[in-house]
C-alpha cells in the first residue's frame, strides 16, 4: 500500500494546482460579489495565492518533478507508471474535477447556504454571500494542503532509510582541484593551474600528504588509473590570455571560432614506484573544446575495461543555431557526447549524443552509465540540471531541444542545483543511489530498478545532504565504510580542499 501513496500525492498536487488556476481565472470574471481590487475579486484570488504558496513551500521538489513528468507527456510516481496517453487522461480528469470543485465551492454552495439561512430577500446580500464563499474557498484550500501533508507523512512511513552526510576531515590543497582518482589510500589530483599532484591519504582520512609530480599542462582534469599508467585530460591551447580559472565567451561567433581552433588531448604517464610520473605521451588527440566548462571532462574506467569520456556540447551557439552547421573541427561529431576508448586504441567510440555538458559519469552495479547534464539554454527550451542514464545509441536532443520534449529520453530526476560535476555510485545500508556534487552542495539521489529500468522512488525524498562547501564539487571517490573523498574547486583559491565525508542514515 505504501507504493500507492506517491501516486496519490502527485494527484493531490495536480488537483491543488488546477484548483489554484481556476480560482485565479474565476477571480477575473465579471459580476463577482464582494471585495474587489480593480476588476479582481479578492477572495478567490487570495485563495489561489494561498494554495500555490502552500504547495510550493511544502512540496517544491515534488512539484518540479510532477511538472517535468506532465510536460514530458506522462505521469509516474515510484513504481506506478502510466503511458503518455493514460497520463493525459488522468490529467484531464483531475482538471475537470478541479473545475467542478471550484464552481461548486465558489458559486453554487455559497448561494445555497445563504438561501438555507434565509440571508436574502429578493436577492442575496453581497456581504453574507461573500463571507460564505470565503469560508468555503478557505476550507477547500486547507483541505488540499492538509491532505497533501498527510499523504507526504504516509509516504514517509514507507520510505527506506534516507541518507545524510557530514564532513569528517578537511585538507587544504595547493591548487584548484579539477579531478581525483584513488587506489588503496593514494592517488592523483589534477589542478586547474596546470599541475598534477600525487597524494597519500591515511586509512582514517585524518592526514594528507601532497606532492606535485607534473607541471606545464593546460587546465588538466579527469585523471584515471589504467594498467599502471595515469591518464589525464589536457585542454591544449585556449583562446584566452589567462584561461584560469575560466576561458569563456558570450558571443556565439567567437565560440564557433574557438571550437574550430581547439585541440584537447588525453595524455598518459607511466607511474614510477614513488608515485612520480614519466614518459608522457598522447593517447587521444585533437578533441574539441567549447570553453573550460564545456570540454572533454573527467575520465571514468568501466568494469568492461573501457575508459569513458564525456565531451561538452555548445554553450552560446544555441542562440544562433544557424552557426552550428559552420563547425569545421575535424572531430565535430564528438561535441556533446559520451565517448569511450581502450588504452592502446586511439579511436573513440561515441555512445550517446545530444548532451549539453556532463562533467563525469559513474556506473551502477549492473554497468548502467549515469551522469548529470548541466542546465542551460537550448534552441527550443531549457535543459534543466538533471540526472540521466546514458543508453548507448540514444540521442538526448541538445542543442535543439531542452528537457520538456517527448522526442528526448526523459531524465531520472531533476535537481534543484547548478554546475553539477562530481558523481559516484553509493550504497548506504539498504539505500543505493548516486551522490551528486554541485556548486556549494551535494545531493543523494536514491535509485531502484525494475523490468523497465532505473527510477527514483518518490517515497524517498531526493535531498541535499551537504551545503556551504565553498565551491564546485569536482570529484567523489569511495573510501569504504560509507566514507568518500571529495574535492572542492574554489575559483578564488581560498577554500580549495579535499574533504573526507561520511554518509549517515537519518531514519525514515
């Protein structure tokens, strides 16, 4: 029965917003009795404002998710799934019911009540009818809000253990970290100033030793360990006099020129016994770069032995879509993709296209590819910050389409965040999902699977687990026992850090 409540909550929210819309329209109709401000009848207008405010304050994330699902053409909540046409039918039924409820509450019932109390003679007294209407509209608003909160509490009764997080140790870093990779207590950091550092972290995470082992790179990121070699992404020559901490332009034509002249690389270094690096070589060359954010991102090694590389899509070009056809970069087909390759093979295989800007990917236990696409403008609509499963062979619509389009595979969840970067699969007790690092904060998105694939069970609230982190969370590495190492990139340099965090259960 607990699985029914998420769907019930969605229907109540839908009903509430429909009632608010009809109340707002009703307030503008001529001939209404009672207090007016201009042509607006204040009682139904006030009821609409109170209802919308209450729903947004109490159920903001659920409202955003519901809006996305409706605009995508369907309706789903947890394991309850409706086809697009069935979803539209439910929406139509709820809207008609809301219209009837508003009409009865705002028109027929007050007048019937006034007649029953003999409050009129040769017509209803305006004051009495308006007072009665206010009582009924207020009761309708309170009923919707109360039923929403009660249903949410029932959702909580069936919720699995929710997840929080706390910082255990904080270690300042000698540069701005763009990526991290670890193995058995040691690893490597890429620093935006052009350096690679080797580090050793104690078993309990309390001490950190860092030594710079490579310099002279261009905005490196995405370190990965493969066969005793360290792989690093290097963005190459960038079209800014001082590309750090950002090389960006708001001019579509200038962005086009920068893409055509760009040439990023994946470098490989041999790892010596003391952690030093030697024998630098180019593994993959001539990769397109839009800017320092929309570029070849973080490398991730899958269980299949492939090395996965997301490459950012256009940023300003969607404002001038006619310029997209003028991209002449040799590897223009890699822009806005998830690609993969194997060490020793310089050929990139494109897995998924139509992506705005995914910084890194992670994998669930069955090997599904997961990542967060950053929000921003497309030629037709807005691409929201969203957790996505990247299925080989699919196109995700960008730069032509935003989030709300039936031709685009729907995301798993929409995040109330910005500049998401670091991602990692996490297990905490009976709860599994994805840790997402964004600007100043981190989220935990619980995930479950059925025959149709992964989904976010809405009986578990997607929630912020950390905040006020001082910058962009660029990487997340598991340490074991519910502990993770995260790197925070602060453009000012003041709060560059490696934090050791611990996931905590907060109960159902």
